[in-house]
């Protein structure tokens, strides 16, 4: 973990969550909106972990 691939994967997952959230808003679907927000939060956590791992390995 901590490679550029991991960071890119997390960013893509965050984008997917943003799309789900916006679809939920457009459709008035609260479950889809919440799922998108949850996915974004998980992706932000994964990205932060990958960045921290990469920074630690660079030392």
C-alpha cells in the first residue's frame, strides 16, 4: 500500500461515490445519496493511508 496506484484507485472510488451521491440527489433517493457519501469517506481514508504510507517509506 502507498503506491501511486493505490492513491489513484482511492481517487477513482471517491469519484464513484460522488456520482452515486449526485444520482441520489437527482432521483430523490436517500439510500443512494448516503451510500455515495459513505463511499467517499472510505475512499478519503484509503487515500490518506496510502499517502502516509508512501511518505513514511520515502524517509
